[in-house]
């Protein structure tokens, strides 16, 4: 069609339009072409102008650029006069920052945050296992008492793994008083030698000796006691670089959870036993009388720490001065000397301080575990720790 505009008035040279066609006999006429008009077409008054396209709408949203032929302003270009003199309206606009670029820069951090949120969701909630994998430690999914783990991945879920990880934090305590000597256990909670134990293990003691798992011996002093909760805090003298235990969350403990107990029954330092949590929130009553404090020992007393449960007394008379607390019941083997030691979940976290155990006989030489042991929940210990450090509730 552009050619017909350039050959201005060609049909006026012949009487009929077909005369011009006959002069080009060398060019065969395609019979499929439509016949020429019966009359000469009207002469256009001026070349038909194409619609002007505004430059601002050339490439909306980053569409593909027009071919160079339409941007040169020559023959056949849009917006021209047909002779190459028109203004090139479709010339690419000056380079400007592409609109999508800032959007991509905006979406980048958001996408990163979204990815982090997804990862956090994948590893959050009850699946702390993923976090510990990233940090080099593992969590045993079977235990819900805590989200941290001190047991390496190669030994997760095993008693041996728990024992190896936690034993350096458990000590043997030998207390001497006017009534004789007694043996108990304790849990290191700071690297400079703060140790949690039962009040009845050290109550009335004139001297306290502590042995760590590596065979070192220390002298200890009483920091604070709370006989109502059967708890005490002692501190080693001139100690440093010790391995503190990780205190768990006893509110997350469930009946049936596997547990490990570590202590020094009958002076056998670092003895490890295992079992399950048999019950929760047991009302256990123990004596607060100093005269009963040395029942847990070698060479002093009956070797049994008396307590009451369900209206009955076990291991002797608790006396007239007593206190009751909520305890975790376990069937892990506990014997005289385990008092003050640790009840541990399978992640290696301390969930209780062993405090009382039932023995079928009052004779310490024949006493043995009957699978009825009780531990003070570690959350009770943590809530009382500030009081103990300040001298204890008994002062």
C-alpha cells in the first residue's frame, strides 16, 4: 500500500487501467488478484498519516523494543511523511532505571526473610533436632522436657552417651558431723564450684569433702539451705574449670520418658542406672530435723533417708519436723548415697535432684532398690536458687 502512495496519479496516464497493465506483458497477471477498479481511484488530498504513538507508551512494562527500521525515521517509519523526513516517534527513550529493578531489590531481602522464616518454622516448635544439627549437637525427639542437648549425635538416645556427657558434672559428697559420716551426691552448676544437693546430705555437717569424677578432692562450704524443699547449695574452695550441668525443664517431663540417674550409692562414685519416669507430682514428705540428716551414709545411721508417702512411713521415722514437696517418681535404681545426685533426661539435661528412695529393709547392709525413687523437680531448684545463694530460707 505504501507503493500506491508514492506513484501519485499513475492511473490517469491511460484510458483504462488495463492499458497500463498490458504494457507490462512480461509480468504475468496473477488471476487470483482482484480486478482493478472500474474507475480511477480518487486522488488523496494528502498522504495518509499513521496515528501518532506517544513515546511514553512504546514499551509499557518492559515490552520488547520495536525493530530498528521503525525507529530510524526513514521510509516506512511510523509517524513520518513517507519521504524519510518524519520525526521518529518510536525512538527508544533515554536510558532510565528500569521499573522492575527496584522491585527486585525490594523483593530480595523479603525473599531472604521468607526463606529464613521457613527454615525457622521447619526447625522450630517441637523439632529442636534441626537446631542442634546446625550447632553440632543433637536432640533426642523422644524426650520433650527440654530443647537443648549435651549428648553428641553419635551417642544420642543412649544411656552411655548420657553418662559420658553428664558424669563430669556429678560429685560425691562426704559430710562429717558429731553423729558420724554420711555420703551423698551433688550436681555442679557453675564452673567455679557451686553445687546443688539435698539439705539432708549436709545438714549439721562440721566439714564437707567433695570428690569430682576425675578424682580431685575439694573442701566445700555451705552457702545456703532450704529444709522445706530439702535443698542446699555448697561451694568448693579454690575450684575452677569444672563442668557445669545443663539444667532442663521439668515441666516438660512426661510419664514414660526414659531417664538416667547418676550418684554415689554406698560410696560407689559415679554409679549410673536407668529407667523411666513412673509418675509425676507425687506428694513426698521428708524430715527437716537435723537429727535425721545423717541417715544417708556409710558408718552413720541406718543408711536410709526416711520419708512418707500415701500416709505411710518408709525407711524409719521422719520425726515431728517434716515438709512435703511434689516429686518425680522413677523406677531408675536409687540407693543410699544417691541423694543429691541427678535424674537426667536422654538429652543429658538435669530434670531432678534425687532425694528419697524406698528400701524393703531397714538394714543398710541388705538394702537395695525396689524401683521406687523420688526426685525434686529441677524447676523447683531453679526457682529456689537465688534464695540459696543469698543464704537460704533457713537463715
